């Protein structure tokens, strides 16, 4: 093999359920990107591929290497340069081409990865082509085409901004908005989107808009409370109406209200679901298994049809296609829209929040109060070596208890009338993730602490 990154053991480690993710250069390098580009074309049959990348130092070189591999297999490649992941999905849908985004999302600076899709932003996971791509790379047998494809460049940022605002136009009272881009790709996209809304509609206060893949201010992972502390303080200092925090590739968005309090992504899921159901009554809404039980309750109350699914964008997008759902939300801050090729967009979710807020005189905390019904733990991560052993112990502890049901759709979900929790393994890191919810704070805390005791006990 030309590179240690191309051996089978390494490929098994970095080809995850719905993307490729690993450290640079020991797990991911340009040789692997080039081989993956050729394999991607061979497996998908794509004749045209759009390629984007984030601001990580390794991303431009790997995106270029992937393009070289894809053109060697006969495909024409359009490079869109630096982009958010949802901007890549827009390009795939808008241009009707297969796509690849080079990013490791919220992971630390030493990581990179690839998110792949077919034309129209149709996701590629292990069960839908990613395993075949991996195996072809491992075999080292990707064929070269008799005619090499071309490489061109195309800027889609303005078209992306215009399209998002056509789906969620913001009109009404003027808003003061603080945006923390975390030195990630929202630093590129947010100025264009906000400029298009106009200074009469929004006043933008920017934080960490400098594109820097070393993340000098904080990790670009706003699901962790420590990473929104700066945003919370700035919202209070500015007297802003709302704060928006994006992750590194800007496909996720988290809100902070006017009091500087973080907003549950489940509450935002319910808000967007209500807006979409108002446009298309009776429609189907997807929610993953760690969203608040308030989400399906509210969807039913509004005449919609909630459908529960496992965590992960490829699974949610597939379920949306099967059910014809108009919207899907995850408690991790991913939001999916039928009219955005069923892809997730943190910026589009943010625009829905701004639109709803601009339409009312109420502050964000009051607007969202009706959608936040139950206390939750948020996602708590624990490094665990024997993940299967922990899950088996939890199943044994809770099986047979009165009023308790257990399912294994994704990890274990244990449900009671007064509470529920889910424990599942990360697809990208050696972690078990706990989410718990209760009818009140005391119930939630008791369940959370009991489960954490089991997860973190020595074996």
C-alpha cells in the first residue's frame, strides 16, 4: 500500500456509520483522500461531483486530492472552496450533483473527515455505499478512466443565502442578534445571510468569525455548556434578543435567550415543527429518540404525525424520504427540512427562530416556554472501555421493573410514565452518551445520577 492510512484496520476505524472521521495525518491524509475520490466515483457512478471544505489547515489539500482521484475515475469536479456543510448540501441539491464535504464538524483541530452524498444531497452511509467505498480503497483496485474529468470552481454562497431566506423569510420587529461562529464556517456564511436580511431587520453582533481551524477561543461544539459561556455573557452585555452558536461546519445551531440561558434543541424542534405544521397541517414530523417527549406530544396536539427514529443524519433523511415528512429535529442540534433536500441546516433553523421571534413582541424565553415542558439532563458523555458490558448491566437493572419499557433502537431507551433515559455509543468517539428527562427536576436528577453511577463504575 502507498500509505499506512490505506490499510484495512485503519479504514475500519475511520469509516463510521454515516461519515469518515479520523486524526491527521496518522489516520487521514491526502493519499487516502485521493483513493477515496476514485472509489467514490466507481461506487456511486457519479459523473459530476461537487466538493467543499471547512477551515481546518488540512482541508484544502485533502479536498484537492479527492478531486484528483475523482477526475482520474472520469468524473467532472466542481470545487466550491470553503463552505459550511449545509452549503455543500445546497450545492449538491441546487446543481444536482453528488457531493463531498471535508470537515470533522465539532471535533478538535487534529481531526478531519468526509461527509458524502449522492446528487440531491441523498446521504451515503455504511449501508448505502460507504462500506463499498471503504472496501474498494482497501483493495487498492480503483480503476482509472480513459478520459480524465475536469475541475472547475463555482461560488454558491450568495445563492445559498437567497434560498434559505426564501424558505424562512424574516420580517417584523428589528432584532439584535449575537452570533458565535466559534472560528468555524458560520464566520463565512452568517455575514452573507444577515446582510441579505438588511440592517433594518437585524443588528448582527459577531463573535469569533475569523476562520481558524485551530479553534483558538473555544471548541466549536456548542452542545457542551462550556463552549457557549462567552456567547451567554455577550448576549447579556449587548442586551440582545437572541444568541446563536454554530458548530465548526455550521450544520448545527444552538440558541441562547435574552437572559443568557441556553435553549433546549428539543424546544427549537417543537417551535419549527409548529411553524411547518401551520403551513402544511397534518404532515409528518421526524424526531430522534433523544428529543424531549414534549416534541411528539406537541406534534400530535397540532394535528401532525410524529415519527421516532434513531440518531444520525443518514437514518433521519431516509425516514423522511419514506414517510414524506416535512421536517425532522435532533436533540443534538441538527434540523432537517424537506424543502432543503431533506438535509440539515443550522442556518435555516436559526432563520426559523429569528422569523418566529420577529413576528411577536414577546422575548425568546416566553416564546419558547410553551415548548419546554420537562427538565432534561442534556447529553452527558462518559469515556467507557466496555460499552457492551455497561449496556447489558443497564438492561439487567431496569428489565422487569413495574411500568418500565426498554427498546434497543439505538443503544437502550428505558421509558417510564414519569421519566425516560437513553444510553448509546458514539459513532465517532469512545464514549457512551446519556440523555435523561423527568416530569420534574428532582425526578430527572435521580434518574440521571443512578444511570451515571452504573456507567462510570469500575469493572
